[in-house]
């Protein structure tokens, strides 16, 4: 979800207004995904690199997240949405972490859509942590290095049990991955949308999905 700040700047508004408008896009896109029958939606809400933004912006983003979670807790359950979170959650403010944990527990049995929030998330950090856990098992003699294959590796990622994304959407026209799900997007179809995230609503999602449908996926085969 990129371009909140630029969206606000274009309108002469403070960046926070861009993040507020971006939260509206989240609500709308989530509804649209349910309507489309999407089973997993992962939102890159806050990256491990975003901690280096000015403290006031970090605080504002965290309180927007708190508000979103607080407001949506009932809705998510009513919509039969299950909430999961990936990332270095121990770096989040205690209040935010507690909210995430509470809603995760409350929605654990829901089956319509799984909403995965990437919070304080970095793909490299996730891969390093999987490697560390495998190395430690190898040192303890629980596994041999030759046991390590794609499946075992993937089972140590935070996304274990979550299917790899079919479609990766990036807004505001940026042509980069920015440390998002590095392992998992090996064969994801990428759709780059020029609009800023606050302008990415239901219609834009439907367009991106239509673009995806026109792609011919070969997974390296002919
Ligand atoms: C994305 O918008 C929102 C988050 C990172 C949480 P940005 O804040 O990156 O907006 P730009 O890229 O500066 O326009
Ligand atoms: Mg940005």
C-alpha cells in the first residue's frame, strides 16, 4: 500500500490525512475481496524499514492501526474473516500487539477470508529467522542439513500454512518489491497500478484482478 504521503501532498494536506484516506481503501478493498471470493489478502501495512520514519509519523500510523483494529474487530467476525499477522510483532507497541492478539483469537475459526497484516514486516528478516531456526535444529541434531528443502524451509517462515500469493499489487507506480514476502512471491503475478493507495478502491481492485485473469501462468514450464 504505497503513496499515502504523495496523495496528501498533492492536495496540500498533512501526510496523516493520506494515511487516513488509505485506511478507507483498506476497508473497501477488504469488502471487495470478500465479494470476489478471494481467500487470502495480505496487506503490507508497516515494514521493518518504516521504523526509521519520524517518530510522530510512526506514532500516528500505530494509532491509526489501533483504531482500525478496534473498529473492525466486530465486523471482521461478522464477515467471517480470520485475522493473522506476520512480522516482528514484538517491536509493536504493547497495546497494538494486544489488540492484534485479541482479534486473532476471536476470529481464529473464521473461514471466508484470511486477512494477513504484515506489521513491522521484512522479507529478509523473515528468511534469516527461518535459517536461524533450521540451523539451531541442525546443531541440536533434530535435523540433518540434507533434510532442508523448499517445504521444510517454508514451514519455518511466518507464512507457514498460508498459500503463496497469486497476485501482487503495488500502487503509486513503483517498480520494486521493497522487502515484501521475498520467498513467497517467486511466481506471483505483479500488477503495478499508477494510482496512489488512497485512490485504490473497489473498481481498481476489480481492474487488477481482471488484468491477472488475462495473464498466462506457466510456473517455468512451457
Ligand atoms: C504507504 O504510504 C503507507 C505506509 C508505509 C504505512 P507512504 O507513507 O509510503 O506514502 P508515500 O510513498 O510517501 O507517498
Ligand atoms: Mg512509500
